[in-house]
C-alpha cells in the first residue's frame, strides 16, 4: 500500500468516525431527560419528597383543634383563612415515635383529590428539588408488611442523600377511604 493510499484510507476512516459521533450527538439531544419537581421535608431524620404541584403552602406549626373520634393519625383541624383544614401527623401515619413540635416543625398544606385541602405535620421543610425521572428507582421491597411501602412511589439519590418519594394520593386515601357511594359516582339521598 502506497503512502498516498494509506493517507486516503485514514482520511476516510476519520470522516466515518466523525459522522458516527455527529449521529450519536443528535440522538443524545433527541432523548430529552424529563425532570420532576419534588418538595422535600424531614420526618425522623429521613428525607421525603412529594409532588410540588400538590403543595399549596407551608405554615409554621400552630394550635390544632382536636377532632373526637378521628383516625389516630389525624391531629385535628385548623382554620386557614376561613377554610377548615384537616391536619395529619406524618409520624403517626408512618408508625414513628411522636415528638413535641419545635421551631422547625411545619404544616405542609396540600391539595388532595382536587377538592380537599389537608395539612401534613413534618419535622422540618427542606427544599424543592428537580430530579431526573430516569434516576428515580422503584422502592425496594424490604418489608413483609405492605403498610409502610404502600405510600412510597420511588427513591432517588440527590447530592448524596436518599430521598423517599411519596405517593400523596395513596398516603391520604389510607386515612380517608372512599365510600361506596363516592366510588360509584353516586351521592347519598337524604
């Protein structure tokens, strides 16, 4: 093989390699990463996240009026600008030991089933994070009892911290079950 033929072959190989890299670059640009925003908070030193679109506001912990006969995880109700908001104790819901509220304790007000507003008492509120959907892993099946796992939508590492991503609808349905009338789309006649 002559020197000129070798140079021509090398130029052809370089050209093919360059086209291959351009195609890979275009393919990578086409595969967009979908990000999802999560509002993060802490309960018992664990970091949790809920869909930020369901969060209406975050309040400082205030006096909660107890409701007799309510579920054990329902602390009571608060008046939020003329609206009654049911307040849930996340520690009780997650079967964790209760602690006295402190200056970091917050009530995260969330929208549930497009009609109801619920408050979640958490130890502290962290931040809103953007997590790439392709980095969210399914929750590992670590318990034989499904009660703790049923709220978990997935897990993700962000800045070397594990965030447990919660399915708010499943979490709140566990304490406010749908009645047969609501499930069938019917209302009771009185």
